[in-house]
C-alpha cells in the first residue's frame, strides 16, 4: 500500500487473542475501526478495552496484516492463502469462493 513502510518485526500473538478473533469471525461478530491512515482494522466485538488481535485486509487482496492492540507499531503480514487457511479451520467455515 502506497505510503506505508514496514520493517521486519516480531509480533507475539497470544493464543487466546487468536482464538478470540477466530471465534468472532466464525459467528460474524467483529467490529471495525478506521485509523487515520485509512486502514480499517477488525477486532472481536466487545474486546476494545482488553488486549486483542486486530486484522486488516489490504487493498488488492494480497496481504492480511495482524497486530496486537498492546503494540500497534508491530505488524505481522500473512498471505491471503494463510488467512484462508486460518479462516477455513473455524467452526462452520465455508471454503472460499
């Protein structure tokens, strides 16, 4: 995405945060917040006041960015295939497309 530079970073995502995001996606209870840079970040509804995983689908559909609310300066980058693999393992998931 133009104007956004990433440096390699280690992002520690606790299993509980990943599980909470997976549960929220499986029952479609995610909320969204748009950051000043225009990126929309999804997070499990009702977790804003707690440490939580935030996920952004990048324009073009090539990448998914993940970050913890406790360290928004570090971003993990997944390929769209990694994202579909994760989402495909959720209860009640349907295969893409």
